[in-house]
């Protein structure tokens, strides 16, 4: 073969150059034209990153679908009232947050899965943009939490007051208020007297619950130590301070919830940092796959 190469005339290379300059040549296949032709030639490390990125997005896709299922189940589990109207408007239903969060997480994770599996630059760019947007919103929320703590404290008080007013109208709010009062051993917003603002527990309201408080305010909500006593708070608002203190917790949940949040500041910060790191890992893997493409 070496002897044949020596015998080749030097003008043959010039002829090939002339042919390349004058005549049409075969189109070159680039990475942008057909990623499927070159992507399998990537290094083993790139294949490993691609598999990890797919599994990472698949995990978050399943988590998003679970959150979405919980939100849909919570919305459908509320039976409408006899008049055909629900107990709470859909726009203010707490379960709607689960639906929106599940939809967002599922859509972004699905784009990441398909973009990684199909080697689609468009889907991967959409995934990266969404992750960066979520990260920016989280950082903005953290800054607002630090800069507007007083306003957020007032907003939290208004939210708790709204929960007290709509206690009987929304099962989700009722469950939330009961868990807060039972866990923090408190009653009402400032004191147990705040339940007078509720139209069902007001002393002028008709029914057995008039002039009472929910059972979650009771110091001992169990009868004989085992059976839940739903009537332990009946008539408490008609008692004096000393007599009521022997039955229910007198302190409000506003101060207790603020103290609990301050005590859990480290855990909340650790959880937020973990979430940001997970999003950063997913974004870095998507960037690696996009660079290989």
C-alpha cells in the first residue's frame, strides 16, 4: 500500500481540491441536524450522566403526580351542599395549591425526562428555564421573608383569623386548625375568646355548639382516657376565666405558632437549602446532556 501511495501523482490531490471547489459535495451531517447519529458516540461518563438525569427527573415526576393526585382527591372528596354549592370557593381552597404544585412539578419533570431520553435540546432548554425560574422564586421568597417579616406576621394573623371564621365551612381548614390547636396546646388567635367571632360558636347562635369552642381546645379531649369527647368545649365561653382554664387552653395560637416557627427556623432553612441543591444538581445534569448534544 505504501508503494502505491508513492506512485500516485501529486496532481491527484489538486484534482480533488478542484473538484471540491467546483463541483457539489456531499452534505455533512452535523450534531444539530441529527443528534441520534452522534449521541451514542459520547463518552461513558456522558451516558452515566444521561441515565442519572433521566432517573432524577422520573423520581420528581412520580412525586409531582402523587402531589397532584392528593390535590385532586382533596377537591373531589368534598361533597357539595344540598344547594349544589361547595362549602368554600374553589379559588380559596387549600387543596388547589397541591393541584397547582403537582401540575408544575409534573410538567417540568416530564420535559426533563423526554428531553434526556430523546436528546431534545428544546425540551432540555425548557427544563433548565423552569428550574431557574423556580430557583429565582425561592430566592425571592426567602428575601421577602427576611425583609418583610412584620407584614408577613400580620398576613399570618389575618389567615388564622380567616380560618377561625370559616372553621365549619371548609373541612381542610377545620383539620388544619384542630391540628395546630392540639399540637401547640392553644385555643383561638389571641385567646379562647376569639371563637366568639365564629357564627356557629357565638353565644347568640342556635344549636348545641353555641357559646362553646372546638374539642381541639380542650386540655383533655378524651373521655375516660380513650374515647374522643367532641362536646368537651361546649359552654366554655359562658364560664369565667378560672373555670374555663380548667377545661380548655386559654392562650392563643398566634404567639405559640410564632414561637414554634422561630424554633424551627434551622430545619426550614435546611429544607430550603436541600431543595435548592436538588434543583441545582438537576440543572447541572441537564446542562451536561445539552452540551453533549
